[in-house]
C-alpha cells in the first residue's frame, strides 16, 4: 500500500502499487492536464519574445487531494486557484524549467500519455531546446517558436507576425553594429 499518502487520502483508495499510481497519473493528465507553451511579448529580452513552457493539471477544489498527490510524486510545482474560477477550481502547475526537464519530462517519457502524446513530444523537445540554450540565437529561437505553433497554431499572435518582427530586430541590430 502507498501509505506515504495517508495524510492526504485513505491509502485504500489508491492503487496497490506505485506503478499503478503512475498509470493513474498518466490517465489523469491525458484528460485534465496540459503541456502548454506560451509565447509572450516581453520587452527587455533579446528577441522581444519569451517561450514559456508550463505543465498543469486542473481539478475541482473538492478533489484537491489528487493535485496534492501529484505534487508529492513529482516533488515540485505548486497548487493555485485557477484564474477566473478561483472559488471552484485548482491547478497544479510546474513552470520551473529545470523541474520540467528533470522530473516531468522523464516521467512522461517512461509513462507515455496516449491522448496528449503528440503535445508532450513537442513540449519535451522545446523544453530540452531551451535547456540547451537554443533560444539564445535567432535560428534556434525561430525553430522552437515554430514547434510551439505546430502543437497549438491558434494563438493571440500570428507566427508570421512574430517572425517578421524578429527579422526587423535582427536587421536593426545589424545596422547598428555596422554603423561607424
């Protein structure tokens, strides 16, 4: 029995073995989770944009114990009220890139989601690219950006607009460097 969760939930309510709990988590994430990549306009950054990966799982407040189990299993993240639904819904969120790379991604590479497998693959590739510093040069940033739009093309900003703005920034910086 998984007695380490007895302060959260009756262990009899949990699967009999840890690996079954992990499969339960995969199913939960397939239905209530999200591997999201936000693209945010942010002044003061090299390219004026930020690629921001976040893993999250949503549950009603009455099922908060499930989110507490996730937090304990992954040993990272936080539980917050869901914006706009604070009274009824909570979210388990992991947005620290190192935790995503070292805890979340290895778990879901071993215990593969079914419904969210494609989304997860893009997510993992983007997080790993960010960890390697690929976003620090224009070509790498563009590649990661394009991957984010493959998994979720409907966004506030069109990819073509961002790419055009990036080209404008690069052209302007080249002009500044060449000036006598």
